[in-house]
C-alpha cells in the first residue's frame, strides 16, 4: 500500500516537473527582451548576433528548442549559462547548499518560536497573555518577510550593530571549507569559530523568513491543542493527578502536532521560494539571489535550471511530509 502510494507520488512528481518545464520554457521566451543583444557590445554586427543565436539554439522554433533542452536534461545537461559561460547544473548546485541551510535555519527558528507561543497560549488560556499572543501572531502575519528584513537591518545592523547585514560568511574564511555546506561542515569539523561567523551572517535573514511562519505554526498548534484538551483521554489524565504541564506536553501535544506537521511541510516549500527576496535584501549568496540576476540578465538556461530545481524541491518535500504523516498517524499506518 505504501509502496504503491510512493510510486504514484513519484509519477505525479514527474508529470508536475514536465508541466513546470513547459510553462517556464515558453514563458521566458515570449516575454520582451533579447538575451543575445544583452551579451554583445553596442558595435556588434548582425552576423555576430546570428552566430550567437545559432550557438545557443535560439534560431530554432520554441518547440525544437524545448525538445533539445529536454533531451539534454535527461542526460544531466541543463545547458550553459549565457552570462557566465558555465554549465547551469554546476552553478545551481554550487548555490543550492546556501539556500537550503538558510531555509532549514529559518524553519528551526519558526518551529521553536511558534511552538513556544502555542504551548504558552494553551497553558495560560483565558488570560491576558493568550490575548497578547494572538495579537502578536496577527502582527507577525500581517507584515511580509522582506519588511521584517528591513526592520531587522535597521535595528540590529544600524542602530545596534550586533549581526552582519550582508553576505554569507566573512570573505577571509571561505577558503576554510571543502564543500558548499558551510554550516553543516563547520559543526562536523567542530570549528565553532566558523559556525559563529556563519550564524552571525545568517541569523537576520533566517529570522525574517521565520517570523511569519512562526505565527502560522503558533496559531494552528494552539488551536489544535485547545481542541485536544477537551478529549476524554486528556480528562482521564487529569483525574489521575497529573499536572497541567504534563497533560499538555505528554498527552495533548503528540496528537495535536500532527496537523501542524503537514502545515510545516507545505509552508517549508513556500519558505524556500521566499528566500529569493530575502537573499537579495541581505546580499546572501544563495540560489534566490542568483535567480534575480538570471532574470535581470535574461539568462534563459539558468532561469530554467533554477525553476526546475525549485519545483523539484517543492515536490520532494511534499512527498516526504506525506510519508512522515503516514508513519506518525496510527490510523493511516494500520490502514
């Protein structure tokens, strides 16, 4: 049953990626702008333009270009960047770890803040503290992440300069790493000096991404906890003499957290997409920053590679969340 479900989701993933590739491929070729004209100096001749069009296959029809590109993708060749003249796959994979580390840090921060707010609001339900938490969640949701980024830059980068406001790591430390997963490598090697420098660069963009998600997690988890607190097994736990903290954490939380896990998985995919603006705002060297540069420069192969990778991340994360939910939910597991 589980194997059949996984195979069905994998087939759906392939169909989704194929549909995304068609939409992106056609869209970026019909919008105004000529990538070849942006590459050449003002004095370039028509022969120079025609020669580059032939090199990049832009002299063919859109359908021919798509099937040529798709045949290359099947073989692991996503084309060559028009601006950098480097393979698209290498460029994307080089920046992907930075975006993943930023997204994971933001997710962890959001889960900690959201979980704390939900547990506190449940423990102090019916008091002014619960009302203050609801107001705080509403404020966090009403402000987009890039505005939170601007506020954090002003507070902790200008007025009270505690964290770095640009970059991923101090330039003199980049040679210390052998992989692109700087944060994980620094922990694995027990280089906490490098880890602290990375966190000081990543904390503000991660917090800007985490604040709206933390509000969503806090609201849903608190509502699930409030509904669970009225169930029979929770009441039975109280009659046995357990304290309120034990009842909330040990009895109500394990069941109330299941809907929140699904939400976290879905929101994590949006979190990855939200890194585009935040990375630009903080000059963070990730995939989102590269995507904006690719759009500005009309680098068609690079845009296609980045969008396909984002789509792949979205579908893989959703698949993992579905499998995790099936494992944690006893009814689905026994079915």
